[in-house]
C-alpha cells in the first residue's frame, strides 16, 4: 500500500523482548522515502505526551480512521525538513 504525507496510520510496534507481541501506535506520515516511511507519533512519558519521529517499514503500517488528539492535533508536517 502506498502512503502519502498526512495520512493517519497505525504502526505495529514490537518492543524489544516483547516475545512477538506488537503494540498499535497511532501516527501520522511525515515523509515517504524509497524503502521506509517517516512517522510522527506520540509517547506518554512522565505524565505528558511527547512527539517522536521514527522511520518504519511500510509493511508495519495500516490506515487509521479514528481521530487521536495526542497525534493528530499536534502534527507539524514541515518538522525535520
């Protein structure tokens, strides 16, 4: 599946030592590269949401239709350009 900048996606994240367990992470596509997709996602750390940028394999992404304020309301598509 081809993704475009601004698409809302779910990233299937597999934490280290997760024994094959994956965690869905809400994210927004910031950039599309030749083999990876750059995402902006949100992490909840010490009581507050922090924005993180990650390059991920597009095979680990699926389209998301639900609005997630912690990600969708703070995304800056020009960040890191």
